[in-house]
C-alpha cells in the first residue's frame, strides 16, 4: 500500500482523505503531515464523507488543464465533474 507521501510525490494535486479509527491528535497531525488533505475518524456519517469528497473534486477544477476533457465521478448517486 502506498503512503500519502508517495502519492503526493507522484501527483501533488490528487486529493487524499484518510479514513481511520485512529483518533489521537498525534495521528491526525501525522496524517496531514504525510500529505493528506483531510482526515476522518470512524465512525462517520456517509453524507459527511460524500460532501467532503464533493468539495475536494470541486477544488480540483481550480488546477484543471482546460485542454483535457472533463470526467464525471459518481459515488453513491452523487456526481461531480472533474
């Protein structure tokens, strides 16, 4: 499994949300230091996760190469264009 740091090295714009049962402040800080954009502790509400993903996908359009075709991503019936 790749770490967030390895993913960041390959694609610094790829959104990363860590979903984990580790809730200590040190764990959250470490996850964000590794390159995660967000850190969610289980259990969480599915709607909250979907909203966070949706917001991240919206932000990816800030950096999008307009010459590339856009794509639609659908998770649990929620769609977003990237």
